[in-house]
C-alpha cells in the first residue's frame, strides 16, 4: 500500500474529486493547510541575497489517499494532468509507503480494509 499526499489549489478540489473517484480510489482525506514551496530552497541557496525575504505561508489543500501500490501511477498521472496549468504553485505530490491499514468496525486489515 502507498499513501499519496498532494498539495493543491482550492479551486481544483472538485475536479480532483471527480477524477479520483472515476479511477476508483478507496477513500481520501482533505485538510486545509498553509505551506511554502520552492522560494524557501531558493533562499537557502542564496542566503546573501539582499532581495530575498522570508517566504510567506500560502493556503493550500492537502489531499491524502491510501491505496494499493498498483494504482499509484494512474492516480499520480491523473493528479498531474488535472492540476497542471503551467503556473507557479500548481502543487506538489509525494508518495509514501504504508505499513498497515485497519478498518475499525470489522478489524479487517491491509487491502481488505481499503476496499
Ligand atoms: N518540500 C515540501 N515539503 C512539504 N510540503 C511542500 C513541499 N513543497 C511544497 N509543499 C507544499 O505544496 C504547496 C504547493 O507547492 P508549490 O506548488 O508552490 O511547489 P513548488 O515546488 O514551489 O513548485 P512551483 O515552482 O511550481 O511553485 C506548498 O504551499 C506546500 O504546502
Ligand atoms: Mg511554489
């Protein structure tokens, strides 16, 4: 199993929901977060720059999906094609390993807990 964490712009949420459930994801969570992207690393690379100022937080949505490893590529491709406008801050996707999933109601574990 894998966890896909995806940071998106608010206005993309509905389109992302449609695409993900068309692909049959077993569930997802959405959280309102604030974050900082690339400017932070640019500042680290050039700390002497007089023009660099402390990066500011920007509101973003964090989507978390846990799914079978086999489905990850398809989900990531769907996210990228839905989110990409070519502008800065289109978003960021991370893929993490997941050790276990447990459905509390039944005690089912692993894949059975997802679907
Ligand atoms: N390395 C990171 N770790 C954790 N969260 C991140 C990281 N990079 C980006 N994020 C989250 O993703 C959001 C969107 O990032 P963003 O799309 O601006 O990435 P970027 O790397 O700066 O790309 P771009 O150059 O297109 O702006 C950030 O506001 C933050 O919430
Ligand atoms: Mg950015």
